[in-house]
C-alpha cells in the first residue's frame, strides 16, 4: 500500500480526533470528582455538624480546583481539534 499525501492527512486527522476524545475524558472525570467531593462533604457534615463551618472553605477550594482541571482538559481537547 502506497502512502501518499491524502492518506497521511487522514492519519493526522484521525489522530487529532482520538487525542481530543481522550482529552475530553478529563471533563467527565471532573464531574465525577465534584460529585465525590460534595458527597463526602455531606457524609462528614451529617456525622459531625459542628465541623461544617471549618470544612466549607476547603470544600469550595476543592470544587474550584476540580472544575479548573476539567476546564483545562476541555481546553486541551479544543486545541487538539482546532489549533493543531
């Protein structure tokens, strides 16, 4: 099978789609992380309601970091699709 310019471009385009799909997995993982984060917070809050005020700031920080990583993964997926 001869490799010509059209086949090479198809391989590059396919690799871009595969890479963007793999990078987009991070957005789903961020959703799972946020759900786990809030679920564990509620579990701890129900066990020890007096500690809620001290842990709420950590909850918001964890939420922000998790969402930032999800947005970063989405950015990488878009860069692979449209900029490379």
